[in-house]
C-alpha cells in the first residue's frame, strides 16, 4: 500500500507556453483544494473530474496569488497511477512553476523520484514492467518506426507474447506436479512425448522473439555506422547526400576531413548514428594522423561499415588494407565515381569480397543512393522480419531474460529426450518460467525495478 503523495514538474525545464505540475496520491485532491481558488470561490470538488477549471493558485498564508492556471483532478482508479491525480497547468516560466511546486510540497506532498509516477502505475497493477519500460522508449524514440514499436509494447505486444508462453509452461508444470506428487492416485500422468511437444512449442516461441532482438535494438538505439575509405573518394559527399544537406566540407584536396563528423539520420524508420571519418592513409601531418587514429577507433566500434572506393582509379595499397579490415565485418562496399571511366570492375572487386554487397554509385549524379538505403533496410530486417512489423524485442534486459529462458528450456528438452526423472525436468522448466517472468515483472528483483525507474525523467 502506497500511502504518501508525490509531486513533480511533468514538462521539460525552461521557458515554454505552459508548465504542468503533477500530483499523485491520497492527498492530491486535498492539496489542490487548499491552494486553488476559482472565480466563484467554489471548491475544486464542485466541478466534475477530468474537467479543466480556470482559477488561480494562491498561497493563503501569505495572501498572495502565485499564478493564473487551469487545474484538473482525476479520481482513482481511472488514472495513470491508479491513484487520485491532479495536474496544474500554469504559465511556462521557471518562477511560477517553481513557486507552485514549492507550495504543493509545503502542503504535504513530497518530491517524486525519477519515474515514480510510472513506477506507481506498475506497482498498482495498471501496467506490467515491460509496458513501463516502453514509456521511456516512447519519450526517447528517434524515428516514427521506433515510436510505433514502443507504443505497441506499451499496449502490451511483448507482454501478451510472454503471457502466452508462460501459460503453456504453467500448464506443463501443473501436469508435472501431479505426476510427481500423486503417483499412487488414479490420475493420468503426462508422458515424455507430451512434455517434448509442449517444450518444443515454448522453445520455438522464445526463438521467434529472440530473432527480432537485433533489429529491435537497432530501432531503439540506432545503427552505429562508419564511412571509411582513403582520402578524396567521396566519403563526405556521401554523408551530405544521405543527410540531404551540406554538413561536411567537400573539396578536391585529399585530407580535407581531418576529424570525425557525427550525425543522426533516419533511413526508412531505421535510426543511423553515422560517422564520416578522416581518410585512412599514412601521413606526416600530425593533425590528420590524429584524425586517422580516431577513424580507426570508430571503425572498431561500428555496427555497420560503409567502405567507399574510387572506381576511376586503380586500387592502392591503402585500399587493399581497408578491404582486408572489413572481410569479417558487416559492411557495404560502394564503388563511387562511376560517371568517370572505370579502372575498378565490380566483378573483380567481388572476388576480393565474395560475401559483401557491392553497389556502383555516382554521388555527383545521385545514382545508387536508393540502392544503399535498400541494402541497409535488408541488413537490419535480415530477411525473416517484415519491415511493417512492430513486434520487436528492443530491450537488452528482455533479450537477456529470453536467452536464459531459451537455455533452460533447451536443457529441459535434453532431459526429456533422455527420459530423466520428472523432478529434474521440472527444475529446468521452472527456471524458464521465472526468466520470462522477469520481463513482465512477475519474478523480478526489487533492486532491478528500482534501477529501471531511476533511468526515467522526473515527472513521468
């Protein structure tokens, strides 16, 4: 039972059109009633809930009006937190917002911890832990696709999948329990083939969720992408073309880019954190050499490497060294300057990089850019996920729990195939059940819950 009342500013700090002070808890309406003065001196309770009411916030002890506001109250349990909730819409300046919050705190509320409103929604059973985590993903979404996925999770897409799997496991555990504890009763025991069938279904459902996790992580956090190549092959021109703006300086002088340039963009709903690097080559210029070293650091951390080569010149030693670097990396190779006479043939390059996608482009003539986007989309979705799907595992914590669940069910399956005693099999199945419960919060540790909500912003 949560018996205290919390308050916080629910809008972003700084100057704006309005600010919202949010109050939740058993004293929320009493606090509003004690500081809110309507035009006709009526109590806020004289007005219907969920209706914005015009009035003033008044510090009655000082007989001072703090601001002209609109206020609304909402009664439990039909609120975000399932508690009595109040929202005060005041002018969006720092002074009125701070003064009203301080008055609310003096009247008996305490300052909310980060994410405490959503935490109360979870603790009061309005949402589960996976849905609560989707709230912060909604706020931090970088693309429409990321927002749609987070909204789907907030509405329970992941939670429903987990519940379906746990229901199958629970039924299996119930049958196992009967078979272990009531062997002398005239009750039909579950057979090894039945166990095998149930557990194979669970294994497949967990696998389907895990298959979406890599794509989901990219949609949530972005694809770390680095553009590499020797100087003057068109790396900065490519960045400008993808951004559709002149972000990087482009000249015919090799070594123009001496440091990395970082930008964010969206390609068909996929967020990219893209880095244009200094050209990788041996140089006596100390500043350029430092840029080359930074380029190598970003290359080592990248999820996707885009190698740009100049098709109008023969491959150099530097080109070949970079080609060797990307052999075991997720990479796209671009043959640029195809508007000029070509010295590098795609088929010859493909022999050096048999497992890499090679795209012929001309940034000057804007040729091949759509093909680059299509290849990135294909890489991210991996062929087994539809681009229009919104059911993804985007959270690393969820992925880790699913991996533990998959390991437990795999060990249980092996025990079934060996027809080991039921009580040994039960342990593995129960571990799987608990691991999945961590995702929705049914079996998660309190310390993990606190850590999750500590990442939220104040007022949410």
